[in-house]
């Protein structure tokens, strides 16, 4: 398996789920790091929930990751999705991620109660460092993470 | 460490990968000719070789017959390090779901007595067992101090709070609580994730099954275990929920930072590790033991809910615990290596401890017989009760299940959840599932044949078959 996610056939920004025998692998890409991170978080939600924007109860929760290696920022944001699901029974439906002045990222996510989305699969519980990758290649950002469900 | 690993026959259903490159010991795979093609093209064997590079590893990097591709360690991997020889502990060798494990409860009733009530029983179990996201938990902890008590005392505290009987504690690995648990080493995020999930099944491959003893293979051991043909039993498979996952996640990050200081290099970041005797190693083992105790208390709280469901529908809550054993854990154990008794840190990641008869750590009333080894099959297929036997190869370890051959993603593309539900119900298995796709992801076709996995364990001398169990109802997380 290559060390970089194969997203060469995708333009702009996006994400997809890829087979992994242990659990689930996600790949995301975007025109910059923030876009790529937001797509990765959306991919993680897609593992377990069918998201609709018109869910009745919506809250905005802050997002932040301090400056560190790109893969660590990726893990921090993905773990935030897992944490709000586990602790608050909340499912993020939209993400806003921006570069912060200190080299980290900041933003927020709109979340809805789990009862207001269609749960379609097991909820991820952790992010693995196995085959974890994030970086800029030919002016595009892409990432890959294996998540434990 | 890529490329096709070279397997050399080394005995009945036993294959050897010679130590090359950075490997400190060989790899040993237990697999039959039937299972081998399902294993040898996987990344799992690369992972067996990667584990063999861990500092202080002794004897071999072992792979059980149900091995499949994990992260860092393969799932179905066993590795022991010499504690007094700078051996390391690796959280990846335990896995995210610390003390994920199985317990088996035995009913005095036969299937003919339960059968008329099975739909009512399954409805009651479905109502009482929290599954999936935001479903709550059986046990609402009073406060943070009570969570600390659970982390310290495991299922003993659960029983003290009315979630079971004293006999349950005696039949739980470590008498219900790992010693040396250090709740102070469990981080704040882990505690918050665990606060509202005690007594919940979660999702993924976790389940509660009502089963019937279909076949007795070893009548003598079965009698000692209290198993008889036609008897109803309940298997609970789950772990330490979000708390255990967070402990693993936190520690992998911390150890990645400390490895350079210890002069350790690993071929996969998920193999991050620290010497057992180092502050980082001790901190992890304290947190891991606390999370394991949470896992045992979780299964104990679910047991209480199952007993209530039985009382309400079949008229008796009597369900005797045969045994509760983890298949994701690292334990400090004494083993003979190269003719010398050594203290080892034995990692079992998707592998079950299988102590032989006369082992000092077995409950008094099981010591003469050996440890029950509980092996759940894939959904809708047989599960097994084995017993630890013989020389205790692979540091007295055996398989933990059927082992995946297909990703969840692939399974859910091939099988529709509702189709599978109808198929299972057509075979007399009542299904209660949190989500249709979750059901599809656990389709039996996504797993190896558990009969072959268990037979391989027996031929390889890891454990001996006692009884085969058939499902009649499943609550799926």
C-alpha cells in the first residue's frame, strides 16, 4: 500500500471511505489544509450517521488544535468528533476550520442531537496512527486515517 | 517491512517466519491449510514481523489462527517482553478497547423451557441493554468518586453496589479487578467518556447472545464447567467503551514523545512503547488496569440487566457465571523462557489467555480442570467453550473469535442488513440490532470459519474444545 492516499483522480475537495480489514479507513482532500481537515471530519461522521441539515436542535461547538505536526492536528480534530458523540450524544453536521495565527487551527462545528439523525453504523471510538498520513502534494492537501469502530 | 513474508512449516498447523532485518525473534503463525490462504496475503503477517522488533521481546511474535490486519499489532497477536531485560509495554499491543472480553452465563433451564418465551425475552433484553450512540447506561454513577471506585475495584465494586452476586467475582479473571490499577493515571477526557457509559454495549462487533449448548465435546470438563447439552446460556461480548479507547489514544501520543529518550525506534507509530519499568510504562499499566476494571464492571452491570430480563420473562434470574476473560490486555506473568523463570509483560491483542490445569491464578474450583476460554463466533454462527491445556504454548494463549476476512465497508456493500436479519430469523435466531448497516458489517461471510479456527487451536495444542454453542437470539450493538 502506498504511503500517500490515492486521491489523484479527485479534484477540489472531498472525502471517501476505504476498506480496511480491522475497521474503517477514511481519505480526504482539499485545496488547503483547513479544507482537507474539514473534509476528514465529514468523512468520519459519514461512517455512522446520515446527515441532514434540517435537524431541529442545533448547537455550535468550538474546535481548536494547537500547532503541531499535520497528522497530530488531524488526529486532534477527528478525536473531537468522537468525543462530542461519546460525551454529549451529539453528531456534527457542518464544519468550519481555519488556520490560526499560532500555526494550529480553530473553528467550530454545528452539531445536532443523535436522536435527530439517522444512525447507519457503529460509531468510531479512536483514531489510529497506523498508516496515518497528511500533507501537501503538488499544491493539494490530502490525508488518510484508520479509525477504530 | 513490506514484501511477502516467507512462511516455513514448523509443526502441525504451525508456520515460522525467520527473524530478518530488525526482527529480534522469529514470527510463529498457527494456521491450518484451510486458513492459510486467508491469512498469507494480508498485511497481518507484516505486522507480526513488525512486532518482532519490539525491545525485550522473547521467544517469538505469535499469531493466532484468527489473525487479521490491525493497526500496529495484528489482531490475534501475542507478544511477551522480558520485564527485567528492558522489555517494553506497547498500548497498541493491548488495543484501543482495553479488556474487551467475553463472559458466559449459564442458565439452569433448557432450551425447551425458554423457547416459548424467546421473543419476549429478546424484546426485554433489547429494552434493557443500551446499544449504540446516546442510549445511556445501566448504571448511573453517583459522582466522580464512584467512577474512581470502579476503576480501582472493577466488578467487585459493581457487585458491592448490587449488580451481581459474590460468586460472579470468584469466576472473573483477576477476581474481578486487576491489581495495581491507578485511577489517577486515567486522563480527564477518558473519565468524561466513561462517566455515562457504564453498563452499555456500544457498537461494532459487540453483542449479547442467548445461546444453547449444541454439542458437548469433552464430557468430563463440560461437567466440571456445569455445561450440559440443551442448556441455555448467555454470552456477553464488550469492553471498556470510550474510557478504554481514550486511555490508549492518550498513551500512544505520550509514548511517541518519550521513545526517543529511551532510544527506541519502531516500524509503525501505533507500536509506540516504553520500558515496563520506566515512568511511562508504569503509568500506562496503571491506567490500563483501571480501564480493564471498568471493562469488567461494564460486563457486570450488563449481567444484572440480563438477569432482570430473564426474571421478567422466563421466571428466574438465575444465571451462573462460568467465566469472564479479556482478549485485549497486557499482563505481568511468570513463564519459563530458555529454561529460566522470567517475569514477562504478555500482550494479548485479540487473543485469549488460556491457563492450563493447576495454574495458581485460576479460581480454586477450576484449578484442577483448567481455564475456560470463551470464543465467540461471528454473528449467527457457533461459539465455543475451550479449556487451557498442555504446555501452554504462546505463553498460554488461544484465539479470541473467528477473525475477519473482509472489511466492514466491503461487508456492508455486499450484504443488506435487513436481508441478513431475515436470513438469521429464518434459521431461528431472533435479532435485535441498533442499525441495519451495523448488522451487515458483522455478516458471517465477513469472517473466517470459527469451527476451523477452533480446530486449529486444538491441533496446535493451544486449547482443547469443551462445548459448542448455537445462538437463538442476539442483541447487536
